[in-house]
C-alpha cells in the first residue's frame, strides 16, 4: 500500500497497526516462552545472574535450568516475582516496538517525507515513550466522553510535517 500510495497527494499520513498490545487476556505459546528465555540469556548471560537479579532465593524459585523459566503464569495469590514481571514487560514491549519499527520502515521507504506515521492506544505492557521516540511522529488516541469522539494528538518535537496539530 505504501509503495502504491506513498507519494499520492491525498495521503497525509499513516497509522500503523491498531492498539498495539491492548489485550487484557494473556496467552503465551511455547514459542513465546522460548523467545523470552533467549532474551533473558542475552540480557543476563547465565542462570546464576538471572537468579541473583530476580532475587529468586527470596521468591523460592531458584532456577537450575533455562527450561524452567517462563513468561508469567497464574499464581495462587496473583503475586508474581516483581523482577520477573518487569522483565516480561520489557520483553513484550521490545518485541512490540520492533514490530512497529518494521512497519514504519516499510512505509518510510515509500512514503513522501511530509507524511507522518502514528498509531493509537496507550497500554500497560508497552513503553509508549520509547515507541514514540523510536518509531512514531506522534501518538494518536481516541477518547469517548459524553458520546462524542475527541482526538488527542500528542505532538512530538520531530513532527515531520511542520503542520500544527
């Protein structure tokens, strides 16, 4: 689409994807768990370091094999290891931002220099600041209030259009 319409004068900008990572219900496949383990291996280098940083001795979850490490799973008290939880958020956010970057790079390859790129939605498993800084020209979000739709454009200093928003 970007190749076909990237220089079309009626196209002023692009919205990539829609509400990245907005799901409330979480399900992870085995491939997700394996990717998380690979991410942790690159981040910490060894299980000893992972155990130290995550404070697993306190949480009674010292790992002796990488196959024991997973993305968060339900716990009896819904109280996971907070270090594991923040790394899960970092992992998910990093992957989501990489996916957004992939889309933006394809568009920028074909789009006119004055066309902006945005997405909508701000969600908990996503570092929205990093997404905006690395990928977007600005964030777009829709708010529903008194049955009216209001658009809030969060401007970025590098907004390429030069047009006031």
